[in-house]
């Protein structure tokens, strides 16, 4: 199990998500879910100490980390409704409707693109549901650093091969280097700062090694 939790609901969700993502490319496979889940629980532990006045819903963090890519529009299957998919599966597995709705809300609003489109809405949701900030940070941290570098090349090869490897490097500045600034928790910001430094180091090495060639993306 990803999290030391005997709750039958978590076990059922883990099994479902592992199967659901079994055909996804390596940038969004079940290992990504395991990393995000571990990061989310680490951030939750640290933030619970740093912010003793905030009561976090541990189960919601755990389940939202597991489910945050269920219904991801980049991989949505025919007939699936991303706005209700998580809620439906959680209720089917025995979750209380209120918990299922909360996890659906968090999962729906984790994404970078959603926050760019609706920044004020996400800001309000993070205040109301601080668990959202934790899962967002965990997901974004997994997109940067050494792991993030591996993931961006894997995603480029699977979804945008016409851009080539240079296109993946260009994506550093388009998105990846911005993620740390969007972290909501102090713990997340600290981790993201170091991982962003690693991104920039790698980009510098890439520029040095390709300086003699005229490379373009696509």
C-alpha cells in the first residue's frame, strides 16, 4: 500500500487507480501516483506541525492524491465525465457522499492549467479546503527536479513527438520553472526551490552541449 492505512476504502481505490492508469505513458503512470501520494503525506505531516491551527482532513489528502489524475482530460476515456468520475467511484467503494464530493472537488482543481484559468476560484478553494494546496504542491513537485526532467521527456515522446527533445526543454520555461512559485505550503515551497534549481542546472548543461547546433522544437 502507498500509505500505511488499513482503511478498506484506500485499498480499493489504490487497486482501481493502478488498473486505471496501467496504459498511461510513463509520465503519468502509477509510479507518479505513488510519488505524489508519498509527497502529499510528507507535506501533510510537516504542515500539521507548522500550522497547528489548521485541521487537515488526512483521508481527503490521501484519497485526492490517489485520484488526482483519474479523469485527467489528457487521458480521458470515451464516455467518462471528469467532473463526476472520482465521486462516483468513491461512493461505489463505500465512501460517504460528503467525503466523495470533497475529494472530487480537490482532484478537479489540482491541475496547473485549471489554476491558470481560474486563479481566484482556486485561491478561495485552498482557503476553504487546505488539503487542495497540499495535493497541488505534491503533484507539482513531481513535475520538477530530476523526476520532472524524466517525465517531461516521456510526455513529449508520447504526446508531442513532433516537438522533439528541444520541445521538452522549451517546456521548462513554459511551465516547469513556474511551478515552485505556485506552491501553497511552506514545505512545498522549500522542496520546489531545490528541484527548480536542478531544472535550471540541467537546462544550462543542455545549452552548453547543444551550443554548436541550431536546434528548434518541431
